[in-house]
C-alpha cells in the first residue's frame, strides 16, 4: 500500500570505499561497521528511520528537517574521529512510501545532492534550509543554485557547518521542552547582569575577535619564514620543524607565506642555489629582494629536559625586532603541540583575530603527525621533490609512512609523485588511501589533492576546476592553485580563461616559469598569436635565462614569423642548455631542412637516434632528409625501420585513425602509393575529424588539391598551430602552392 508523506530524506555515502575494498579489505569492513554503529546510535537519538542500506550508503527519513540536520552533524563529527570520509545530502519534500521502500522526486534530489557534496560535508536544499535557518545551533552557508537531472526547477544548495556537535541534545521535540524549562532562568539571569558588565564583556569580545597590532602588516600581506635554528644537539629536529611550522601558519587565510619553491628560485638569483639552510641573514635578504616587509626567524633550544621555542618577527629593511614569542615544551612529545601554539601566536601578533584562528585551523598533529621522525622524513621528501630529485623524495615519503602509517600528507605526496613520475597504478593506490583520510589535511592541501585526484584519476576536469576554485575562495593569493586552474582550463580548450589564471599566477609570483611556459604554449599552438608568443618568450628568458624552454619558445615564435635564422639561433641556445631536450632538437632539424641545410639536419637526427634508439620519428625525418639529398637507399632503410614501429602501433591501436594514417604515409614514402592509400583511407572510414593528419597523407600521395581541402577544414575547425604547419615535413610539400599561401594569409594574416 502506498503512503504519501512530507519528510526529510537523508543520503549518506562513504567516499572511496570501493577503492579501499580493492586495496585493504579488512580496513574497509572495519570502516563500514564503524559507520553503521555511528548511524544506528544517532538515528535512535534523533528519531530517524533507516529505510535501506545500499552497500556503503544509507537512505534515511526524518519527520523534521532540523532533526535530520542535527543528526547529520553528529554523524560527520563522529565519522571524522574514526577517519571515515563521508558525504551527506538532505532534501525535504513529499515522497511515496511503499512497503520497505521509498520513491519520488524528493528521494532523487537527496541522492543527487549527496553525490555532489564534498568529502566530510553536509549539503542541504532550500526546503531544509527554511526549517533550520533560525536554529542558533545550526550554521549554514549558501553555495550555489544548480539544476539536477529530471528536475525542472533549479535547486538552492546550502552547506552546513559540521565542525562540532549541535548545542541542542537529541530530537527537536525533546529540545523544545528542555529549552522551555531553561528559559525563565536565563531571563532572570540576564535581568541581574549590570549594564556596565555587559559593556565590558562587549569590549573584551571585540578585542578578542578583531584584535589589534602595532606591527606594519595588513591582511593578505606576505612574510618570509627562515629555517628553524636548531640550538640543540638533536638532529631529529632538523628539517622537521620547518615543515610543521609553515604548514600550521599556512592554514591562515589572513596572511601569505613565501613558498619554499619561490625561495629556492630567489636563492638562484642570489647565486646561493646550493644552500640547504635559510638562516636569519638569508631570510632577510630574500624578503628585501621580494619586496616583503616582515620576516620571521624561529629557534629551538634546550635547557635540561625543557625545550624553548622562540620566534622573532623582524622588519626586513632595518632588521629591527618588532616582537618575540616564546613557548616552553616540557619534553620532546610536547614540541609539535607547542609549535602549533607558536604559529598561532605569530598570526595573532600580525593582526589575525583569535576568532578566525580558532575557526580556520586544524591541530598540527592531525594535519601532519605526532612522530618527529616521520615529520623529518616527510620534510626531506618535500625538499628533494622541490629540487627535482624524485627518487630521493620517494624514499623519504615512504620512510615517513613507515614511521607513521596514518600520515595522510605523506601518502598524498607519495601518491602524487608516483602517479606523475614512476607508476600511475601504484600512485593511484596511495592517492586512494589519502582520500580516505582527506579531512586530516589542511584545507589548502585537501582541495589540492582532491583536484589532482579528480583530474588525473577520475578524468573529471569539471570537478578538478570546482575543487581548485574552492581552494582559491579560501586562499586567493595561492599561485600554485591559479596555475593549476589555468592548466585545467587549457585542457578544456578555454584558452582565454587559462591565460587569465596564468597571468594572475605571475602577478603573484613572477618566477613561476612553468606558468610562463603555459602562456607561451597557448599563444603558439592554440591561438597563433606570434607577437604575443615572442613577448612572453623573451620575458621567460629575462627571468630565467638558463631555462631552455624560454629559448625553445623563442625559436618557435621566430618560425611563426618566417625568421629561420633567428629560430636556429634560439634552438641552438636551448640545446646548449639541455642537450637531451628532444622536442627542441627535432625542431632544430626541421629548421635546418627548411633552410636547405640537410647535412646539419641529418647530424641532429642521427645524434637523437644514437642517444635514443627507440625514437621512431628520427627514422622518418632522416628518411625525408636523405631523400632530399639523393641518398634514396639510406632513406629507404630508415623508412623501413619506421614502418616496423608504425605497424606495431596499428596492431596495438586498431581503433586509432592516426595509426592508419601513419602507416599509409610511410608506405607511400616507400613507393607503394596504392597500399598507402588503401590503409590510410581506413582512417576516413572511422569518421574522426583529424583533418590535419588527412592533409599530411594526401600531400604525400601528391593529391595536393585534396590535401589543401583537408588543411582548410582543419583551419575552419579551429586548428591554430601555425608553427607546426610550417615545420611539418609532409605539409612542406604544399608550401609552394598558391592556395596554401592564400590559406595561411586568410587565417593568420602575414606571419
């Protein structure tokens, strides 16, 4: 029998549970049981009815929306203590109860709301918000208005603060009675408080919340923190305290700390790139060079068994000590806790309110580790990672986890490193483990790793962008987040948005050359704005003259302007800075070919092949150049080598149209046009719009008119890589055609 009722529907779900089952079944079952115990206890407390369990998810109903929200808050608090990554969605509406199940739009909306919620959060709809907006123990924040599938009207979504349990105990029905019993006492008490005491209380509250400081520092200013000076003889304190102290301070949304990477870049300009310690003098010089007024110098010393932690706040220009903070730890086990307190004192001294510090910070032992040994290994891992010593970084991260198996930051860093540099599958396993305990991280770290996971593991760019924008909402001056957002927009093809984010990054940190590289690449490959590429290439060379990429982009910009002599010079400079820069060496060989310097092109390509025997493109380009100087037999040998590899690609990627085209091209180069066309045209049958590649095949087949048709289609559909059009050895066969020149003029002006 069906029954229509107005209820609050709550969905809960454990994030990453499936991945955990695959990697640690025992831990997964333990988590599931803990989750079930928490729900069972709290549903009884708040009059909730469990409708059904769905694997690691639960569907629950409540008569009152306020009961549902209070129950959800307690569930999240309890799950956080048990390291259970839960997300919750609540919607209030009319649903249909039938037997032991429930149906209707209200159920669908709650389900979809839960699936879009962040880990560790509670999302509610506007209908629930109306029930709880006047409840003093429930704090909410409007997030967005969103359309859900099969729902006609947009749904307003709110986030519920779930950092601590609600003040009201149990079901709202019980709470009303209890509040009514207390009310007369409270009223009588208020009447007895003298007005003067109320005034004093207000003044004290304002001072605590807003505070004041005589230090010349305003919100979102920057500071430099030098390395901890260790005056004890305990080497375990080296490195470890730096990382913990900066992690703690970096939770602040009030001040900004110059990153270690930026300090390393500044040290290079100071010709101190081999320095491993940033002492007080070096920290001051970095601050002055970066135009920063304040630097902080922390120290640890020991008298008997007691440790003394101090931090001086100094003015960069004068080196005057503006304020000192001192704390004492009775033993080594207290150091992390006192370090946390020291960072909060520094933040307070710089003008950040106690209210903000209390509400925007997590304890250091939670976001890092209670083990000084593990913390030291993690710190060494970060240092090695920044200096691009990836093997050593991997070793240190693994050591940190070995010393503390619950060290979430170390798991996230190891997963990130393995995924990008060593083994993607192994990296994913560690990232999955980090995601399970994601709320142990600082907000900055949490949103960073969630974005990385979404983009690289889940292949969900939209979700990665969403997490990164949330991170920037909290930390608007975070250059790494702006750079990452630019990269995600670039991958989506939103080049104007990508450029905006990249340029914002460089306004914050002009020395992030990876960002400058992204700007140059967009102008060259996607927008064909050669003059802009030239400007940004020269800017990159100015800020990082020893970075080969700046010279590489400069060479490519000169190709776009048909200045092959200057392009050659730039590519040669990049090659002298990094002889193993393969893309640069290939482009140098292409420029030699376009200038008729075939012997030099052949020398470059043979060098590539000697160093990298698996570089199949070298065989193809050698074949092209050898044919141009009449060495047809040698050319044929290289084309045959290329064909072996192309056939292997085709066997392994039979659904990839480019594999058919490359096989068709090389067969044509070997003199068998009929076979080249037969295999190449199979790519056309797959109906994939790779027009530029079709133009290459048809150009080699000497079907120039058709090749130009496809080149025009490529340009019409947004292909903008002018530099590659000019460099490509197959497209070169079209360069003397009048129509080719007209197309280039039409789409690119007079480059």
